[in-house]
C-alpha cells in the first residue's frame, strides 16, 4: 500500500501519521509496515536537541496505526466521520534500542484475538534485524 491507500485507512494526518508504506498485509493475520524516521520530524527538536531519539510512545503509536490498517483491511472497511479507532491498552511494552534519524522502522503486527469489538495484537518494531520495541496492543472501533 502506498501513502494514498494508507490515508484511506487511517484518519491520522501530519504530524501524527506514522506509517509511510505497507510492505505486506494478510487480512486476518498480520501486517508489515514502514516508517522512515527523518531528522525533520517535529519531536526531534526537543527530544533531545543534542542526541535526537524517537520517543517510545510514538513507536508504540506507529505500531497501533499499523494495527488499525490491519483491522480495517480485515473488516474490509474504511474509517468514516462517524467512527473512531481507539488505542485502548498496551501490555508488555519493552524498548530495546533507540530509534534515531535515518532509521527505517519496520512495524510488524499480528492479530492475536478479536472478541466483542476489542482487537488484541502483538507488535514488534525493528530497525534492520534489531528489535527496537515490542508490546501487546488493544484497540477498538467505536461510533460517535
């Protein structure tokens, strides 16, 4: 999926859009997405001025956005103005290496369960072969 297709599946826009490309998507199973980390990201101005590092919460948010795309592709649907995709929980979050400008963050998310409107995913964010972050994410779609 290119950026135009991603924008059809996520309500996020700059500066909160954290998925640049979807490399693989198996609806009902898994997604592999890419975030190019650039020195131009607005958070690098203050995190940290002399040693820029992508905040861990934004790495987790990038995983949640990849999970949202996987959810919508699995449901064969797209978000609309009458629904919101909420990130409702994170368990077992671990950060293993810093993510810096110039890195390509590979976001792999697998569906573990979908029950009563709650999606549960296992996500890993990697830079090359190195694990940068991981966690179990829970999300839901709600009508406004």
